[in-house]
C-alpha cells in the first residue's frame, strides 16, 4: 500500500523550493483546475492512450477524475501506432485478452475488451505492453478499446461514439512523459497527428501530458520542445489524490513495485525501470528513493539505468488544445 511505501526509511520527502515559492506568491493551479479547463460536465468523453506502455494507466486515473467532474461516461482507448493491427496477433489477442470486434469496424482496427484479464505474464517486456495493461484494468464508467492508432476509420469511430450512434463531444489524448512534445518523432506523435486529422467538427480535441521526463527522455531535449498546431492551455501541480489513483490503477495491472530500490535485482520484472505512473505517483508525494533532490533534479530508473529528471516536471500536468479549437 502507499503507506507502506512511504514508511520506507530509504525514501526522502523533500519539499521543492519552487513549490514553496509558488505557494507563497499565489495559489497553485492543481490537476483539478487543469481538468476543469476541459469542462467534461454532462459530456461523453473518449480518452486515448497514444503510447504503447503504461499511458493507459494514466488515462484511467484521469478518467476517474473526469467522472468526479460530472462526465456522463468516459471510454478508454489503448492504441498501437499502425494503420491496421497485425492479423495473426489479433486472432491470439481476441482469445487471450478477451477482445471482440466493434460494430461494423474492421477486426484489425477497433476491438473492445469484454472483461478484465489479470496480468500474470512473467516476461518483463511483454507484461507492460499497453494492450495487456488495458486488459487488466477494471472500468465500469464506460468501455475499453484497443485500436490501430492510425486507422482510417478514426473519424467514424469518434463520430459514432465507438459505434453507439452519438459522437464523443470531447477527445483527450494522453501522454505520460511528454516525448510527444516534438522531442521524439516516434509512435506517440504519429498517433496524435492522425487522430487530430480525423476529428469531426463536433468533437473537441485536447492533449494531456503528465510527468514530463518521467519516460526517461533527457531533460535537455525539452529545451526547445514545440508541438506544432497546439497551444498550452494550462499547467497544474498533481495532487496526492491523483497519486493514489495512479497507484491503485497500476496495482490493478500487477506493475507497481513495492520496493523501488529492488528494481535491478536478479530476476526482477522491473529490469527496464519503474513504470511512468509509479515515478509520477512517488514524485507527487515527494518520495525519492534514489537520491535527495539536488537543485531540483532527482533520479529514477528508466531504460535500464538511473536517469536524471526534474522533480517539478514529474509532479505536474500540462493541457494543450488544438489551435483551431481555441475561441
């Protein structure tokens, strides 16, 4: 449990100097303030994990907040950066992950999770794939989908609300770590660009970036980070309640490590490093197992080694909106 992790004497709780200064000068914007910038009250929302790993866990934590803010329903979509899902792999996933074809959409385009499937995989890499994490999540406030992130059918999927006959009024793409902000032209940005091109006029697009740098992207790469065609609407500090949601959701997937210092022990299933939701959750609580913050810099294991990260970025969220959608 979170209290057990927090009681570990190896962890250091150090308030950020910038956090103290900001609090003295003005009231900080919080995650709730940022979320209210979207205004999901009485709306049907699709929240899209544009990465292939634990972004979907962050997506569920945000979806929980959206339901508290009064959303009618929130559907969670895990993507893979392809125009079509691999057919042989899909046939296996249909059985193993309890997936089903969605309405008239192609079998290798959009699939729906029928139930929750416990993540019992013992391979360090395979167990943290987005589609498997999405399968392990419980969700009663909407539906869960697995989709080809660059499918030509995205416009119809959004317009029909996943085949339900009404549009998603709000579509929120989620990225944990922030490499989508122009610092990596890999899968995340390709999925985001494709979805924004497919959006019907009746749907509002947003991008929610959580824990910039928590995915191991080097700090210096964010210096000139620009997301073409999008503008930052707001930024807020993530609160303990969100940290609790992240931990709870990640535990559902069996991917929370109770003793972070054991990440590289022989036979560890965390040999690649901690998952982004756990790094963000610990940082929100000012828990830094690997070093005390020095000039605002901390370290966490990612990509098989300890990587420097900015503590203030790890515990913050940024909301972006498509320029054409700004009024």
